[in-house]
């Protein structure tokens, strides 16, 4: 019989304890990622047609706006300003310091009309708004389906602190994955 080696103690854990520790670590990591990193959101409604459909699932980067402000053209998820607990999916149209005006289907930013190939031509806008200069710490958001969208035309500018994150990928349904690239359209003027 050999004497035990100094400094080395054989570890004996039960299989059940190892499984429980592994599950606990996995749950902790999942909670941290969901809370601070990336989260899946489900589109509820048709305000983003034709870009997004009711029931689509989006992968949303929740960290990006801790390091920079939203950029015009990005699709974002925000907490409903009406306090319903729901989340809204909208496109950023204008940011702090920019002047926005909406006349039916025409959106003007700093006096220049936007070229918006992502909007739904079968659902014309029916609200006028502005001109209004977006205050610091706020963004102007609109749905791509202008005739069926509750957005800044009625809600006014949205506080950046209400923006949960940026939609980075369409995750579901599988047949449409990758269909819209990064879900951001660079702002173009006519």
C-alpha cells in the first residue's frame, strides 16, 4: 500500500451533484446573456410590414446602446411608452438634434425627404407631424407599415432609455431567416 501523495486529494462528487452544478451554471449564464446581452423577441402585429411579419422572432442586441446611441435606419425594440408592458418594434427615423416632419407618406429630416424602400406601399401614411427638433436623449421612430403603426407620429419622440436594443437578425421562421440582412437601412435622401 502506497502512502497518499501530499497535496493531491482525489475529488469524489456524486453524479447528481455534478449535473446540478452544470445546470446551475448554464442557467446563470443564460440569465446573464438574456439580461445584458442578446434576447429573442416576438413581433406582435403588422406595423413593420413588409420588413417583419406578425409572429416573426428577432434576435436583439441589448448591449449596443450602452456604448452608442441609436442610428437612423436601425430597427429597434422599445418598451411601450404608454406603460402597457408590451414591446414595440420600430425603425429609427431621426435622432437628437435633427428636425423631422411628416406629411402623409413623405418624411422630411432636416428639410430633405427620405428615400424609404422598406415601407409598405399598400398602406400609406395618414398622419401629419412636426416639424419638430428631436431633443437630446430621444429618437423619432416609425413603423414600416405607415398606415397601421402606433409610432412617434402619435407618441412623440421616444426616450432612448426606453429602447431595449437593436434587432440584428430575423431568427424565425426558418424560411425567412437572413431575408432582411441586419434589419437596418442606411438613411438616404431624395
